[in-house]
C-alpha cells in the first residue's frame, strides 16, 4: 500500500484525499506510561492497518509517537475521530481529540 498522506496534530480538523491503494499515516504525541493512549473511534469506511508506538527516548516513562496507519475500505467522505484517554475511564473523560475528514475515491 502506497503512503499518500502523513498527518500530525497540525492536521486536526482538516480534510485529506485518498485514492484506491493509498494509505494514511497519523503520528500523534503520546505517553502511554500515564495510561493515556490514542484510541480510534469506530468508523465505517476506514480500516486501521497498523497501530504502533515509537519511543521518544530511552528513559523510563519517556513519551513518544503513536503511529496509526489507515486505509479506505469504501469510497466517500469518512469522519475519523481519535481520542486520547485512559481505557478504564468513560469515553467522556478524554484529554485530547483529533478529527480528520477522509475523502476516499
């Protein structure tokens, strides 16, 4: 799958276009030792292909970058929402939100 677009926090609220066979990579700062992790909300039309974490340093408790690679499974406009939250807390208890509109052709 060919990487078509790479997004970070600065892309929050924007729109991207993906053609068939293209992938979207989202990179967001995260410190999983705090329990707060980026979680993708259900979204028909988009598939999460990879979900990895790249540490930003060797120190204990160091933050890093959450990397989410997605691809479109259907054409049309799809609203992608990621929230940063502790999994044991209610959905309403998130500390950050990332929204992106994906236009798939």
